[in-house]
C-alpha cells in the first residue's frame, strides 16, 4: 500500500490509496470511502458489469465515472442515461437508437446510447425503474452483446462496459415480480454498496470545506469557515438526502450568508432541532432509569471509534489524540471488540 493524493479541481488532500488512481470530485478519508476507492481500483481494469447500490445522493454517478476514468476505456465515451427520468416510451430508442421512419417524427437515423458508448462505458442510472419489456432487451445486450435499432433489422454489436445503479432493493423487487431474476443475476456480478453520509460522518468536515471552496470562489469576500458549534450540528444531523443535501445546504449558505463564519443560528431549524433531540435522548434519564456504567462505556467506545477513524486506525496516533497510552488503547479496543474493515494500523 502506497501513499497517494485525492485530487479534486485545484485542491489536493493527502490520502492513503492503493495506487495512483485519481478520484475527481469524490471526497472521503474515512474507512467506508477508502474501502470504496480500493474496490474501484480492483474492478476498473476488467470489463465486468458493476452494480452500484445506494440511497439517492450518495454519489453513484461520481463512482461510475471514477471507474471509467481509472479503466483502459477512459479515452472513449462515458455515456449516462437515467432510466427513471426518461419517459418509458422514449427509453428504448434512447438506449438503442432508431431508423428513419420507425415512428412519427423519426426523420433520420439516430444512434442510441449503447452505440454512442462504443469502446467506452455506459452508465444505466436507476435501472430498477425500467419496464419489463426493456429489461428483456437489456438482458440480451448483456448476454449476447448485440441489439437492433428501433425499426431496424441490422444487428449491431455492443462494445460498451455496463455500470448500473439503483436506490431500490432489486432483490426485493425480484421477489415482488417487478424485476427479472435473470437480469438481476447478470447485473450483480460485482455489487458495490455506497455508504450513506450518516455512515461516513468523519468525512463531513472535508466535504464542507470542499463545498465552501467550490461555491465561494465567486464570492467577495469568500465565506471562510464554519464555527465549531455549527460543525457539531452538521456532524450530528442524519442527512436523509446524503451528500447531495449537504452540498445544496452549503451552496445556499454561501449565497445567502452575510458574515464570514457560519454559526448554529445560520443553519436550518430542522438540523438544530434534531441535534437537540438527540442530545436530550442520549443524556436524559428514562422513566425506568439508566445504567451509569453502560452510559460511560458507550461514551468511551464512541470516543475511541472517533479517534481511530480520524487516524485511519493508526493506534499510536489515536492514543495521542485520546491522551492515553497505546497499550491502554489496545486493551480497550479488545474489550469493546472493535475491528476495522481492512488491515488495522500499527
């Protein structure tokens, strides 16, 4: 494992990556995103079909493009189509193109997305929203690597790497009869589950810094920073809209805020209220009481996990943050049975 950089636009943040893969616009230094980066590097050089799973706003499109740009197909087209945003009646012709006269308004031949992606990558976003008829035709492309334009009879060979994405539970959709089982297994060769922002809260300060810089470039003077108390609220919020919700919030603050620092009162009320409720529920006594020892242990465990995440599980550095001996930290890690997803630091 070697040290590399995570580059976005004109800013570089040092980060430990397996190789020199550059992930543009993807911000992440926590364990969850490092795991995704390593997975991207492993799958990029193959032509295997990739299935990206994750809630709306988790960055599936960014990861799909990163896979393409890290692959041998990077000099060829990256073509994206949102299956949920395209009207069902137009989706087939968008996928496969059409011949002149195939339908009213088809005054000339037109290539579809699969043709346009020749030699490159086609990203089928929200593939779970496709109709049953179109699922059959996409299955044929996956199995036989060929298709015909709408209204045409000439077979066209497909030379595009397929990356699909969905926020739906496709396995559940298969059980309901809404998604073909054979297509499901064709797509799920290499599934990648993207974490929610709630699951990667240690990345929030880096994301906030990036978005402040991104949206503040045209401001004079630029919005400089977020106060510690406001950042605490951002860290404790559940972010149901994930990174997209955070990005939109920072853009709104940059445009509307008049001071040089974002304070708690500048944040939406729903963020402040959720943080207050969480703090009250965590610290308040329930009607049947609370175990003091359990509460203390949970707080200690949370502090240890936070320190380990911030130092990428390098125990010496984590112990320094916590101002305890390394041996004490190791003992507590064992006591709480804490494990890193990949190899732990020393």
